[in-house]
């Protein structure tokens, strides 16, 4: 019988790390509840709220990071957000390229 086992404590991909002034912060696991919170904040960003962009990073990196993030200018916040987004997208693309058991793999 086919079986899929998922360990919620492990990930196939390396964590995404952001270093600010030699202090490292790791992006939290992207759970449904976290994504829903981020989605609401992104609506505020699209509506013109710059503060919501800072709050998104607080959600992703944790409250400890917020005091550091609060001191960044908007272009730095944008760079961090862009880096996280591209890292997530790259990870998702890698996941799509993983072959499934039984897939025929053509030689390169």
C-alpha cells in the first residue's frame, strides 16, 4: 500500500537566513496561519502602508528581529523582502523539479 510520512519538524530545504549587522535571523516556517497574517499585511502594503512591510518582516523573522528591522530604511526592508520572496520561489521551483518514485528520468 502506498504511504506518505511527513515529519512536521523537518524540512527538505535549508532555512532562509538574513544577517543584519552581523546578527543572523532565520525565516520562520511558512504555515497557513502565518501566510494568512502576511496576506492581510500585504493588502495594507498595496494600500500604501509602509509600516505593514516592517510588520511582515517581524512575522517572518520574529519579534527579536523587529527592533533591528525598525532601524532599517525602506530600501533595506525591500531588499530583505525581495530576498526572502526569491528564496522561497527558488525553493518551490526546486521542489517541482524533484522526481517522484516511478518517474522516468531521461539521461542528460
